C-alpha cells in the first residue's frame, strides 16, 4: 500500500530490455521499441495520477549512435512520430514534457518536433516528464562546467562562489529536485552514464523484467520498496 505522504517527488527510469523483449518473441528491435513507447506512456500517465511530480526517462544516449544505422534511423523516426503524436495527449492530461540532452546530431525535423512538444505543454501543471534524448551524463557535466567557466571568464561570478547549487543550475534538470528513486529494468545493474550528478543520493531499484512488460503494479512495488528505506544522505 502506497503511503501518499512519502511518495518520491522525482523518479528516474532506465528503460532497458526493449530489444531483448522483441528478440524473445522473434520480432525486430523496432517492434520492441514501439511496445516500449506504449509502456512509457502508460507509466507516465499512472505516475501523474498518483501524484509523482517529476519523472525522467533515458530514451536515447549519446552512446546509442553506435548501434546499426538501421536501428538508429528507426528509433529517430519513432521518437519524432511519438513526440508529434504524444504532445496532444500530454496536453490533454496536463503533463509537461521536457526533452533534455544535446541537440547536436539531431535532424532539423526532430528539433522542430521537440520544440513543438515542449511549447504545447509548457504551461501544464501536472507531472514534469523529462525525456533524455541524445543524453550523456558526462557530456552534461562538461557543458555545465564550460558554462560556469565562461561566467568566471566574463567576471559574472568568482571562482570561490562556485558551489553545488551553481553546478545544478547549469544542468538540464535545473529548477527540478534530484531523483529520489532510480528504477532500471531488464536486470542490468549499472547507471550507463545516466544523471551521474543528480543520482548521488537516489535509492536504486533494479527490476528483472524487460521494459515492455513493466506495469503500474511494478511501479507501485518499486515505490513501496523505496518507502521502506531510510534515507540518511550521508548522516548517521
């Protein structure tokens, strides 16, 4: 039973296992990714319903460009179609969509789809749905450091003024709380360059189930496990 007074404000999700799930069914990777997109929409809708304020999902990493050209092209077509279509439903459901990550390497049409989706949902007051697209954690930190260094160079700040909040304010997730809970599916136990700064005190839960099979009940179980833990943030 979920304790409404102790819900995580921000959940991060590594949606792993789409390709594995499809392969087990004798289907192409694209089929797994399409079913994974359906699961994502279902989970975000449910998270919004139960009162989660932020959810950040790992959709496409900077390392994913190394996959076959066929799979990358298929994924990009899926993302663009998804954003164009989902923006309408997200707006109706009061979901605020933000796409975080580098725009470098993305097509002009993809960038336009991203801008339209964020613009359409920007005033919504429900869950903030961050989609990490062309995202790399180390790349995010490098860009933040460069931005802070430029402020120092232009005498906007002093070196001694640099602190954790300043770094956080230069990340893609600025003005949002760090994730309280990270969920990764498919049984893999690693971060894979996802939110390295933001996840330092998050609770980790690894689920031995491929992403397309992840359900609302699985999210409940993860939150219930989170609520059993005592978060000390380095204190005794």
